[in-house]
C-alpha cells in the first residue's frame, strides 16, 4: 500500500481548514474569520470560526461533516484523530443554548472561483435541524468515548435533550434568498439511532440502548451516503467494548450486507460494488469497501478483504475511464476538478477523490454531453461537471478510512 496516498488524501482535508492561515502549495490568509449572523434573530452575531470547507465551495455543513468525522475517527490513525478534532471543535460553536445545532454555515450564494479568504459576503448560520442535532450528538459522543473528554460529552447530552424535546423531525430547507448546498434530509430516524448508540457507548446508560432498540431498522447496514447514518450507530456498537444484545444484530447485519455487496461486485464489469451510478458514486464504492473490511474484521474471511481491495482498485484505475479518480495519483488522473482553490491556483490539489460517474445527468455539462451514454461512462474531467468532478471532505474521509483499513488489514 502506498502510504504517500493515504497521507495525501488526509492532507487534502487539512487543506480544507477554514478560519486559519494555510501555508504550502495552496496558501491563503485566515478566511471567514468574522462572526456569523444567526438566521431568524434580530442581528445576533456568533463566533462560528473553524471547521472544514465542505467541498469545491466554502460552505461548512454539520451533516456531511459528521460523516467525515466518523470515518476519520474510525480509521484510528493518530493524525486523522487530530484532524477530526478541528471539525469537532467548530461543531461545538454551531450549538445553540437549547442544545439544537445549526444545520450549516454559508453565505447566501456561491462565490466565484477565488481563494477562500476572498469570499467576504455575510456569513449566516442557518436554522437548527434534528438531523444536524442528532449527527452532532453522535459524533460528540463517539469522540468522548475515544478522547475521554467532557467537553465533547456534555454538548452531546445537551443535543440529545433537544431531540427528546423535539420528537418529530425538524427538517431543513434553505432560508429564503439562500442558494448554497442544502443537504436536506427527509428522515432523521437513522441519525437518532446513531446518536443513541454513540451515547450508550460513551455513558453505559441503558436509557440510550432502549432508545436505540426502538429506532433500530434492519436495513441500516445497506443504506449509505451522508443522509444515512444508521450504519455508524452499528459501528459504534461493534467498535465499543460494550456488549449489548444489539451488537450481535449489528455484526449479522454487516455480514449479510457484505455478502450482498460481493454479489453486486461480481456482476459489475470492474468488480465495483455498484449497481447504479449516482452523484458521488465513488464514495459509494469506498463506503462499500469499508463495509467489506468491517466484515473481514468480524469474520476473518479473506473473500471480504479481497473484494474491499477491488473497490480501491476501481478508484485507482480499474474503471470505464481507465483513470485514477484521485488527483495526482496514477498515470492519468483528474486535472480539472470542481474545486475553487485548484482553479484559483491553476493546478489540481493532489489527493482529492472526485465524485465519479453519475448517470442522472445533474449539471448542465452532463445534460449536454452525456445523453445516451452507458451509466458508467457519465463522467468528464471538466470543471463545469460538478455532479461528476467535484470533490468533498466526506468523500476523501471515506477513501482515507478504506486505505487505512487495507493498510492495517482490518
Ligand atoms: Zn474559510
């Protein structure tokens, strides 16, 4: 395994840090250093500095950020744990005094292709959602069980208090006049399950296990993406030393999903565990690789590791494009990722995994150029094709976890 690769993949996440001066090949002074307007208040400003720019733009989002934090924490690598703290410490600032967590922090619109310190429009903390609050409770509780720090556990409990007081979903939609990424989630049951499992692991309080049981869904292991956090609840139970009944469900669910993924991969010409190609299909591949490695850890069955390795092979070049989907690695790799610092500096930042083929033609370039193509061919190394050639911290975090699991054999 190429350790330069895992280092570069993690380094990209560090380079997405907000609110601090960065040196190196993509330098900029501290960006987004001012206080943010809390939407719906009469001009109340709050310090919400820090965190990571989510993707090719400079928005900061609690929900996908939580997925990235979990993958870094689960990787267990010391430098990744440190990087996760950068986002966790920002998330702490996104909590309201009643325990609820603001969904996101962005300007009203996307900036041009400039460096982050040149985005100087008003910063706005969007309203609280239960998905963001439950994800916050989950990652803070899991972090508390790793770092043994009250400064993560108490806010996690306060977020859970908010969830109990608000048993129905508080969905998120962009406030009027805002057009930045929405990350709107129509179901918060999986996030509440994740929060309950993580808090059980952090506190041993049986109340949380009772709640987790009432929220449990046997499909959690087969659902993926930033809006499906049930799998992370199962992983909290598996990786914790606690021994609840659910742990056995969790292991069985993961093994059963791994068997399905092997079948799906067998029928894919590149042995990718994909049956369709959606926005961010490459993360689906790396997430599935991680699940296969979890199955290998549980069972010791070589077949699962073998198929996990095939998922990384797909990302590195065994795909319809015959190219590496990670900038700077492989003979042919993306040169024009949809990523503002890369465009502003005139060179692709290395170590970034692009989204990959998306058969649903979700940007004007794709609509114009991909009509009639096979699903696996719906990709272009073009700045304009943001639905296939953008990057994000949570895609990189998933890739990082897969690489480190393969490096460590589990
Ligand atoms: Zn910034």
